[in-house]
C-alpha cells in the first residue's frame, strides 16, 4: 500500500498533467477553427479542378503525344504512395488510422504482385511504415516540421518532387493518402490515385462524360489545356490533403486531450479517496494508541 506521502506526490503529479492536457485542448480548439475553415474553403476549388481534369481526360484519345500525367507509362507495376501525416503526436489514433489505410492499400497491391514504394510527408508515419515494409521501400520524405500552416508552396514542392520521380520513370502510378476531415469526432482515412488521372467514365445519370459535354469547344484543344492543368491539379490535391490533415489533427488532438483531462480528473478522485481513507486509518490508529496508553496508566 502506498504511503500518504507517495499518494500526495502522485495526486500533485496528476493535477499538473491535467493542467497541461487542458491547456493543450484549448490550444487545439483555437487552432481547429482556422484549420477547419481553411479545409472547407479549399474543397470546392480542388474538387472542381479534379472534375474538370477528369472531364477533359475523358474527351481525348490517349496517344504518344498525350501528357504523361494522363497517358501514364503504359504499365501498372510500380506504385508510389504519398503518405501525408503529421509531425506531432498526442492526437489519439489520427496518424495510426492513416497508416492503417496505407497498409491495407499496400498489402492489396503487393498481393497482386505490384512493387510498392512510399514517399512520406510528415514524420509520424515513417517509423511504422519502416517497421512493416522496411526502410528500403521509403524513397523520400518532405520535412514539414517548420510548417505552421500548410501553403500552396509547400504542396507544390511535394508535387514537383513526385512528378520529377514520375518523369524519371521511378513509378507508374501514384496514390495520395491522407485523412479527410468530416467533423471533430470523425476523420476518414483516404487513399486516392493522383497519377495518372483517371478519366471520368460516366456522369451521375450513367451517360458517357464525352456525350454530356459534346457541345463544348475548347481553345486551345483539350490536350494543351490538360498539359497546363495536370501539374497544377497534382499540387492542388496535395494541398487539399495537407489542409484536411491539419484540421483532422487538431480535431483529434482536441478530443484526445479532452479525454485525457477527464481521465486525469477520475484518477485524482480515486487517489484522493484512497489518500483520505489511509489518512483516516492513520489518525484512528494514533487515537487507539493514545487511548490504550492512557488506560495503561
């Protein structure tokens, strides 16, 4: 049984931890509002650009002169997964859920005989991926430790590196893994293909996309427009992933710190009850000894 002094020290330690977790929760909540706003504002543009590129891609016939970002390499053997995670922890299962989705995708591809490599954005996913797949499968990493808020320049730097590797023939297909922010309590791990672009096969009604926009004329032609839009689309999708990740991270951290604060409160209550019982027992023992001594006289 712990001594009264040890219990008192432990209660004080838990109270100090509770103050820290409560402060972290408040900071995360304050940062979440801005991060959520940025993520919500970035969605319409990234979604619309993705739709436009997919629609244009469905109108052209892929040939030797087509942009490689849509034509691909002609193979489907080597896959690169760009894994966007955070640089910090204390956010519950946020990073774990992203890595779990990446592992499912990678295992599925490996089971099909594909060669899978990883490009890491953020530090938290690298140790887990190394443990499960080996360090040799991680071909690169973009450091985001100094990044307070994601900018388009940060996303463009990642996109340029990924497209450079694609042009060098290091992979055939690229996927982007991130956490899609739904709410403070819900973040959805997502793995999307970003290279080559998937053409839109049909509209919501089931009609081919080309027939829907057959009356639209483009100047210059679709392939020239795609050549300009495709690199931007890759950067925009990575930028959106960074924004979604930041909102999801702060949402997860706020929830995790709130749970930690509540748990600390419960532990303080339990320790306080234990302390009071032992203190009462010690006082009772002392009184019994005093009374027994007085009666002996």
